[in-house]
């Protein structure tokens, strides 16, 4: 039985590829470790394997090819319409390879989450794993954060640390980080469902996690 204060999250998950983070969410929901449901999965690519993961779990899917839209804003308007129609309340960017605009963020204020394969604010943007290797750090990891108008600059909810081994290449490091991404994303969503995540107001907009 879920605690009385726990509010199940109605999620929309945006993907572009294999959907392993989506798979982690679906597995956690099925196992009772995450108080949520996935109402809709949207991909900007018709060949994204994550669509098959969703279909096998009985989750509704939709493909919105971004090249069919004249601007990012028009694409995001289509995203918002589909998400709202499905009753989505929280949006998760799970390997979604598109920069979202204020159209989506304003429709779901402080309700859009992203998982990034680095310990933000270090190594934002594309190919964070390669960035970490090039810089020579001994530790990296992943971050689940709220999305804002910057590039990977939103308030941090959960981070997991991963060592960088001497013989790591980009792929081996990415695989180890991905394992932690799955855990961090489910943990962050469950904290939100339990009412423990508060975005503090002010210029720095930090996240406070209530006990």
C-alpha cells in the first residue's frame, strides 16, 4: 500500500532511440517501486526501438518526425497537444535528442525532467562521456534535473557518481553511466511522487529534498 501523501505521477516520456531509461521506468512501475504510470511515449524518430518497448508494455505511442515541422516551436506545440490530450502531468526526456523550447516548458512548468550522463554543471551538452575522458577526470556520473531554458542548467534533483577507469573508452564509460541513469531517474521520480522535491525560489533555483 502506498503512503497516503504519495501522488502517482502521470508521465509522458519523450525518446529518440533505444529507450533503456523508458524501460527502467516501466520496470519500476510494474515492480511497485515507482508510483507512476506512463500515459504516452512520443518519439521524433519512427525507427526508435523504445517505441517497441512501450508497445510491449501496453503503453500508447506516437511518432512526431521533427523534420515535418518548420520550427522547433511548432514541433513543441505538437508535443504539448499530444501530451495534454493523453492527460500527461509530468514529462521525462529519456534520450530525447531535441532541444526543447519555452512552448513545452511553459506548458509544464517545473514538470519537465531530463537525465544527463555527467555530474552537472560539468560537461553539459553533447557527448558528455567523451568530454569527461578528454578532460581526464577520475570521476563522472549522471544527473537528473528539471529542464529550464539553458543547456543542462536546470535545478538538480539526483546525481550518481561513476569512476572513470584507466582503460575506459567512450563506450565502456557510457555503459556504466547508463546503469546509474536508470537508478537515478526512478529515484528522482519517486521522490517527486512522495512530495519530497521542492524547487526553492530565487535566482539560483535549487532543489531541496524533504526528509
